[in-house]
């Protein structure tokens, strides 16, 4: 073992080196473990490929993602022809490969971390069970279990020989590097053999044969061609793994470029730590909730601002706990759920005092973001104040800055914001002087930041910094019992705002408000009450003063139960791939009752 290899093996990070042609020259064991290049299985199978008659068993958490680009067209090789299948679906399936007269068994659901999917069948007296639950997929063939855990997504496959009925292939971690994703194998690609302790030899090969990722390859090319000096701790995806990478050039004493060193940190570990911390907070809340509420009358005052229903009790208590911690908080929820109001309540309840600065990120022109956020030095712009100007961060020194609609911040400013969070310093435009800032950050968004991260529109490292402590505000339709409590609170606020005399709502007006779905959430409720108070000329607000965007529909208990029953039947049919026989068995209904329900609800 040469000196460089010894140093790499001693590192806590995954590392490999490339020469100037992109050929792998060294790779350490941690990298092999990360990417599944080292086989830890206790079993063996030989090389080969799928042949007609083989039984293919699938457990895929997100079709088309880290599964060899599996598509509905590929599933036709298993005689699965279903127009409802979509990219991103969670799928469990058992079918014969290239056997047109065979009947597959499958279930699928819309993708989602919380969705559990299970499928059981028997083939040639061999019981087979497929399960996707929590963060693990498993395929059980007879008494043998093939399990794989995951954090983001995974595509697992087990194949039984059509002639012997013996297992001839199963997925192991690292299948992306081996080009053995489900889609690839269904399209005819070969698979390599496995045996305990075996590993794929990658030194001497081009990195592209084993490490794929468009963003990673672009960064690597920029360093190898001299466009960028180096990259440190940049988020990227390689072979479906979310990693933080550093790409550093290697030069000789004369400055001649000889290759690069690539280092990785696994984001899975970071995300697990964040999840464990949030779980610990929830556990502590459940254990001490009642005692702390009794000991803290100020918490009752804080909670009263957000309704009094049981459905939002957990949210209210978590909000108060987070307000008392001097930590940054990401507030999420649909438009109108009260994110800005929650941020102001935080500022009032928290021990930290000082200024409360609100920044609406959706209203600032991209060209002005940096100077507005971090200020500018004298002479930085033509026509600007020669003395310079402080930005929002300096204005909030010692207090709190609320970044509303944070998903609208441009990517280049996100990097500077991350630095301000990590190092607690900012630098004005046109200056090199670092200015220390002591600011609590509250951020809010109604968009899905994880989707923005996946689309490259939001920095992954910034997302994890902000979401370590998060608070999701429920929609009003999820906690309609709170409408009654909010009516009183909002009416008091409206009457004070417009200096109106006391007004009350009639019984019909309250019923009209309670029977509405509130797609615009608390903001819509406040606007409706504000309009009603203005329209009412007496001290009573009647039903005709309540102007709703759509007619309210009052549903009896029987109507609500019918609605839920129809929803359950439709979901079960979808899970069973449209099979009415399997759906009937899942629901435990007789044929007469089941088909009567289908006719009753117009389900075809």
C-alpha cells in the first residue's frame, strides 16, 4: 500500500483520486462502502441476465428515480399494462419476464415517505411477500428475506429462475454503480455475480463507469479544465446518493495539473441527526406537556392566539417551545395559514429582544437582493449614499429577521445567507470588511423546498440549516373546530383596527362560517369577517353579510361517512391495481355489497 492510499484509508471521509484523463488511481474503503462496490452479502449468485419465464419481484419506492430509469413501458416486459402507472409511484409487483400469457400481481400508490405498501402471493408453492414500510424495503422468498434500507428512494429486485425456481439475482446497495437498476435489467442489461467479500475493481477505469451525476460531472469538468480553482462542500447527487463533495486539484511543484482528489460526506448522516433531534423534541413535549403548561401561564396566553381546538394543540405547544429556544426556525404551510402572524408571535414571546425586521423575499428585485439584505459600502454604486447603508441583517442586530417567502431568494444570495447563518458575519457590497451579526432567523414559505432542492433552485445545505427546527402550520380545513375560536379573536382584532363598536355574529352567520371549507385558510377567514363587519350597519352580523368565494355546503354525519367510504373504496382499488376481486378481499366485503357500493358511488 503506497503512502497516498494509507492516508486515504485513515480519513473519515470517502475519497478517490483521478488522473488528468479522469481515470481512477486510488479509492478508499469508505467510498467502496458508500457506493456498494464491496459486497457484504452472505450469499452468492452467478452472472447472467433475465430470460423469458423468470419470476421478477419488485419493491420500488419511486418509479423512475434511482431504479435504472424504470418506466411504465419497461413493466410491459412483466405483462403489466396499466395506464394509471406514473413516474414517482410506489410499486410492489410480481410478474413473469417476457411471458405474454402470464398474469402479474401488483399494487401501486402515489409516492410519499409515509406510504406503506405490502403485497403477498404464491408461485409454485413458494410464498412471496413484498413490503415497503418506514425506511426499508424487503422481499421475502420462502423463509429468506432480502432487505434494503434507504433514506431517499430505492429500487429493489429479486429474480427467481423460471426453470429451477431458485433465486438467481437480488439487488445489493451499489446497484447504480454496477448499472444493475431495475429498468436496465428489464431492458436486457446483464448483471454481475456476487459472492461474500467480493468487490468491483475500479482503479484503472474511467470514473464515469461507476460514478454518475450530471451536477457532479459538471463540477468535476470545471476543475479539470481550469475553469474553477476548486469546489469545497458542494451538495450533489451521485448514483442516487445525496452527498456533499469537495473537488480539489493536484499539481506538481511546477504548478502542472496532474489530477484531482474527490472527497465526500454522506448527507444521510446529517439528515438522520436532524430527524433524531426533532424526534427528541417531540418526545420531550409529550412527556412534560401538561406539567409545563400548568407551570407556564404565559404559554396559555401564547396558545390562545391560535385557536383552542385539539387538532392544533400539538402545533401550538411546539410553536411555544421553539419560541423559547434561541434557534432559527422554518415555518411552512399553505398560503394564508398564518405564517407571518406566527413569526410576529414568536418575536413577542421569545426571551430575545431587539428589532423585528420583516423581509418579503418575493418583492425584492434579484439585482437588489444582496445590497438590501447585507447593505453596501460608500461608493459601491453610482448615485448611492456615499456613506453606505446597512442592510436588513444589520438593522436586525440583537433581534430577529423574518424572511418571508424564502424560496424566492436567488441562488447566489443563498450562498451568502448560508455564510451569515454558519459564521454569523456579513459583508456589505463593495467592502471586504466582515461585520459580525447576532440575529435570530425566522423563515417562511408556502412552497415545497425539497422539490426546489431537487430542481436545483434551492441550495441543499441551506435547506438543512433552516429546517433543523421547523414548524408546519395546518390548513384550516384540517382543524375546522378552530374556526369558532378564531372568529372571536379575529373579530376583536378587526373592531380595534377600524375603531368599530362591538358587533356579534348571528347563529346563521356562525353556521355559514363553520360549514365552509376555507381554501384560503386564516387569511380568507379574516378577509371575510372584515368585509362582513364593514357591510353590517347594526351591532349584529347576519348570514347575508358573509360573502364566501363559493357556496357553503353543510354536510350531515351520514353525508360525511358516505364521502369517507367512497374515498376508501377508490384508494383500495388503486392499491390493488384496479382489481375488483383483490379490493373486495382487502375490504372484507361480500360480492353483493361491494358491487352495490360501486354502483352507489358511480365507480367504474
